[in-house]
C-alpha cells in the first residue's frame, strides 16, 4: 500500500523524519506531496506571528494549496493512506476535503497550536480572542483525521480533552544517527544542552543552576531561539559560567554528546513539558550519556528515573544543580545510568520496533496494512 505524506508540514523536523522512516519500515511505499513553507523560517519569534507576517504566509499557503491539489489529482493507483505530520494543522483540514478517495487520514501533530502559541510560548494571551480561535482550530484539526497519533499516553489524554475523538499512542523513538555505539570522550566536567530555546526547555532554570554549580562545571549551550537573548542576559546578571554556541547539524550531534559528561533535557513548568518527551531525551539515552531532565508522567513512560536518568522538579534550579553535581562527582554512577538508558531505548524504541509498532497500530485502528514481503521461492520452483 502507498502512504502519501501530504501538505506543508515541516519536512526536516525529527518527528516527521521518524514517522517517514517508520512508514517505510512497515512496508508502505511512500509518496510525498510537500510544499515547503513553515520550515523556511527556522527561528520563529513573535514577529513571525504578527498580522503582516501571517497575511503573507496566508497568501503563500493559498498558492501551496493549488499546487497540492494539482499534484493530488495527478496521482495514480489505488487510494493511499494520507499522512499529515508536525506543522500540518491546515494541511489536515485540506486533506479531509481534497484527498478522496483515500484509505485513511492519519494526523501526527506532535503538539497543538494552543499548546505552542498560548500555553508554552505565550505569543497570545490565554482566554483572549486569538486563543479561542486557536482552540477552535485545534478541535477542527483533531476531528478531521481518522486517527491522531500522540507521542505519549499522557499527551493522548490531553489531546482527547482538546477534542480528538480517535487517538493512538506512538512514541517518537530513536533516530538512526544516534544508534551506532560511539566511545564516550567527555571533556572535563562538561554539561551540555542543545535546542531551540523554547519556553518548555526552561533555559532560565539551566542558567540559574549553572550559577549555583559555578566553576565546578563547564556549561555548553548550543542552538538559537526566542528565549536565548533573555537567557544570555540572565547568565551575565548571575555570573554563570556558560559557553554559548550556535546550532550544530544533526550529523554533528552524536560527537557533541560523546564529549559531554552530563546532558540536560528540558525543565519547563508548563503542561506541554509534562506530557511530551522531546527528541533530545531519546538522543541522549541512545548515545549512552548521563541525562538529567524534568520529572513528569510522559518521561516515566519512556525512562525510569534513578535507573536510566536523573530527574528533578520543573523550574527548580537547586534540584537541577544538585543532580548535575551528583553525576559529575560520581562518574561510575553516571556511566551506569548511560549504559542502562542506551540498552533500554535501543531495545524498546529502535527503528525496526517503531516500524512494527506503527504498522500494527494502523492495521488495528484504520484497517490499512502494507503487503507482507513475498516468501522466497524454493530453488527450482
């Protein structure tokens, strides 16, 4: 069976890369009808969501819909499974009307617009007119699909409360770039964080913890994003010992992880941070590095605190500083956490496991399945 990845979704996002890989691994033939739009601006500050910018993006989306419709009509063969990934809120509404006939419509949003723009980034005020419009749009997108994928059971419950009638859990899993075993070569007492400096990351908590740890560690923070200028200003005010570096490529991240004595996850206090497991958590665990991240129901679906990682309450710099200090001072314990985490995620969330899990889920919930590989013919048969 063919799976058609449809829309203006962010093609390079890890969630979409993992979904594409799992569909292919489950035996689906992939066709991508993709028009790039949202991924063209990597760092989306408040100005990106202003009226002038949204008007410009709306015009470009209208053009993209015409191109997508033309490409859909040009498809041949039996009806495909239509798949809309992260960044595809408008795409799933378009696909519901345009993509007919189809075997099913699968939506894997990762997060809703309200979670991102109202609760996490606070671009729009909670309870305001725009927030109400986004909540209505989220309900429509979640109801448009035949099945919505959530990355954790905690998030599935949250999406159901937001209006999704049909939700299934499919964890993100491990990207192949992080599976090959690499020898750890940690720089002396280096603590690593990388990301796009979103509120769920809790950059201000990391900065405050760095100030508490002081010269006992070297904090290296990679990446760029809306919260970085404020984090840098806070670090200067606190005298925190931090090395700020720009984002590195996905291919370079395994080496950065290998050089870290401790890797940091996320520490935000919002609901979004409690119900999702960011890809950096899977990446650090697959790389076998000692990890500290915030506690929460979603994290405990993937890793066991004290066995695979250390956790601390959200937005608690003192607890984070204590956990970092423990791992730096007890290298044997830190190494044991990293080994156990790698063995665990490679066993449970490796690509072949994820493909099988997704294939079984689609067969059960949507009644769609890729054909089983043909059995090898006997010699002379």
